[in-house]
C-alpha cells in the first residue's frame, strides 16, 4: 500500500513513519508539508492512500477534500487532526474523505483506519460510534448533520474567531455570502445570536 503523508508537524510525520515502517503492508512514498504542493506530489507518487492533516498550511480544509475527490476519484483519503473528532469527522466524510482519525489515537487504530479505507470502507473511531449511539447524543449531532459542507466550513471558522472578511477570503466567497450562511446557521441550530452559535459549536467539541 503506497502512502503519501501530508502533514506539517515533523514529530508526527517521523513518529508515524517509524511506527508503521515495520509493517510490510505500508510503503511511504513521500511527504507534503504545504498545501501548495499537494497536487503535484500526488501526481508524482501516485499513492493508494493520502494521510491528510485537515489544517495543512495553504490548504482549504474540506474544500481541499472536494478538490481531491474530483481530481483523484480512486485515491483513498484518511484525514488526521488534533482537533475534536465529532464535527471535523462528519464534515470531512461529507466532503469526500474515506476516513477520519484523531492524531491522539493508537498505532493499532491508525493501522486499522488505513486498512479500512483501502478496503473501500469508511473509517470512524469507535469513540464517535459509541457517542452517536445514545439518544441524547444523536439529537445533538443530528442538528449539525443537517448543515451543508460550506455551512460547516463557515461555522468552524467562526469558532476560531474569524470575522466575515477573513472567512470570505479563506473560502473565496464574498462577505454578503458569509452573512447569508451565518443567518442559515442561526436558524438551523436554533440560536439567537452569533455568540450563542459559537458557544454551542465549541460546547459540542469540548464534550466530544
């Protein structure tokens, strides 16, 4: 299995490569530290699986996932992140990822995730599956599952404290469109103001 690792944290890259190098099923073909070179490295190495950090510099998160799905339909993409799994996992899968796993997971889980996506199956951690199994959790998460990929992108950026102008620049849309998305988010998540919207989003992540 040819693997390309796209991550800008040297310790994580070296650690993952070291942990998996003893397994003959995995063959690391290269690394990418900057989103500007992601496409050319995929074309160069032709990997079976791309391990993609969701916050790769000069990469547009789930927007990059959509681009990869369009350009490389046969490429398996396993998203890794140090952020809470719940919201990012859902948005990543919706945008075209084959799996999502937190960087804090064990070598055994990461290995299982790689094998799962290569077997044409979607990987989500048992942690997420268990939390979604409770009625209360289902009710809470269902609200977020009604959001479109773009609405989730806007919500994530709002939660990071970004203003309309910054969000518009990051997503390559105009500020009026950002305002429209914010209005939709208020309605869909049943809150009265942006502060409540951000609080609810962060609360869900904290309790994940």
